[in-house]
C-alpha cells in the first residue's frame, strides 16, 4: 500500500501528539500486530502506542533506485511495492513481518549481506521521533549524524523511525541456485572465495550435521530454464538443499524461501508432516503464525506443564544469531556441536558495506563475518536454566564475535556495555533522552 506525503505528515503529527500526551515516566511500546523478538517476559507491561498509520510505502523512485518508506512497513509490503519496478531493497531479512524500522534499529541480515552489509547501511536518511518527543531528520553527515550512526542496535531506546529513505537494487525475474556441499576444513576458505567481488548475487549456508554443510549460491536470471520450484506448497525448501545440486525460484519466492517454514522450525509444530501440511492452509504457512503459537505456549506454559506431567527434562530455549569472524567459524561450529547440539544451523556471510562504522554494534570494516543462526531448545542443565545461552555468549566473546539482541541476553551489565560500547550509547542517551523517558538498552533487552 502506498500513500501520499500529506497523509504521511498527518499520521506523524497524530503519533507525535499522542506520544507527547503520555504522562512522564510511562514506558512506551509500539503497538504491532506481530513481533519477531524472542523476549516475551514483561512485554505487555508497557503502554502501547498505536503506530499502524505508519505502515506504508510513500514512494518508489525507479530512476534514483530509492524508496521513501514509513517505519512500521513490513518487508512483505515493501517488496510488494518494489518488485513491480524490478527493484528490491539491498538486504531483505528472511521473515515477512519484520519491519523496515525494526530491521534498522534492531539489525537484520540475509544472503546479500556479504555484498551489501546490513539493512541500516542502505539508509540515506531517517525521520526519528526521539524519546524526548522531538522529530529529527538524521543523515550520515548532518546535525544528527551521531543518532544516524547510533540508531542501529538501539532497539527503540533512542527513538522510533517514522520515515526512512533507502537505496534499492535492480532484480531479474528468477534466481538460479547452486547447492554446494563443503567440508568443514574447507568451509572458511570457500566462503571467503565465493564472497569475493566476482561472486554470485546471494550466498548463505546450512549445516545439517557436524561435517555436513552446504553453501547455497544464488544468481539473478532472466531465464527460468526447464522449470521453477514452489516451496510454499507441499515441498519444503531446506530439504531440497540436500536433495538437489541446482534449482530455480522466482525472485519473490527466493526472497521468502525461509518464511514458509520459519527456516525449519515449523517442524516442531507438526507443519512438515505430510498429512498435517496437506490440511494446513497455505496462507497460514508463514512465520508470524508460527511465532504466535510459540508466544501462546510461553504465555500459558503448556510445554513446561507437559514436561512436568511426563517427568521429562524441562527445555531451555536457545534462539540466537551470532556473528563470527570467518577464520574462527570452524572453532565455533566444533564447540557448538559439542556443547549445544542444535541442528540444522543457518550460515550467512556478511561484511560491512563500506568504511563507516556503527558504534553500538562494532564490526571491523573489510572483515568477513559469518552469521550463525540456531533456533530450538535443549534439555536444561539441572539448577542452571540458562547454561547453554551463557555458554554461547562466552564462546562468541572468546572468538571476537557479536551477538544479536532480539532474543534472550544473559551478560551482566559490565559485560554488556563492554560489548555494546557503553560510552557511545550513554552520550546519545544524554542528548536524545535527557529525561529518561525510555529504558536504556541493557534494561530493555535483559528485563
């Protein structure tokens, strides 16, 4: 859905007025139909600020290859608006209901990230509602360049993105895939090679078992070849990686290849069983539906009750994305297989797009990292309900990596600010939230 700039301005004015009318000390949470965060506890204690009028694409410029987009617009709607122009965002996170503003303030990644970095690196300017109730336009080199640089990984504690102007890239109608099996010993070198300047358009990977991993290389194509696959129906994308060496998808289906089965996590809900899948409506095979089911389970404790009744060990959710320097990837995977044991695991190479650094998520320009994503649960260690998550945090720190904050965080406060640049954050907080209307980043992601 697109709208006129006039309607956008009216929606902004209304939101700002309602925000300023909130009593001092009120904790605010944007009202959203869906969430892709995995921090459930305490989320409902905040006042909900309805921002549903800020969920549209304002315009798409074919010539400049840019789009003006409201902050609450989902990538599903953004892609729907750009593909008819044969354009797409430089990085489209894997799940349809991730919002553009959410991906910029909370980070995002996908298989173009080895070439285009993270979503915030294709932002040209942002209108931000600061915690102090002011609307500022942040650009890389303007009056609010400090907020522009510090907004990524701030998770709304430095304000909300109301409008973002982003770069777009041209697309072809199809994406040709090559699924290449790679040994553990060759994995880092192969990733480094395929992520060079002459590499494909897309690169990601899947680890099915220790020693069994595949890199999937995607290239834009005008020609569908002998046939185009459909993994939104009875077939399941991640299984095809083991079964086929090559494939073709429409660009739309490639972008959303992981959403249909929430990568592979829909299997825990029975959706991959052939009989269940046949009767599970196609329109409900999507990540936001599955996440709602998990949220209900967390709220009412159904799984924990089942474990008590059946006298089986309680489960510790281990839902994390971490960035590891490519030359330390084998070390991470060895320790992960030994100490955690979740599989499959997703791999996604990334490097910063340019020389600019982002203070709240410090990464070295020019260095190639690999995002490792794992989303499941494992039996709790008796008396240590967070033992596996703490082990991951320890391992990531030891290997010079970084951990995304969309899920549970177990660092103590000193460790946290060491990893996420406490001095830079506090300076931004003093300037843009002098009255402390929003919690600080540590409080938001740990409590």
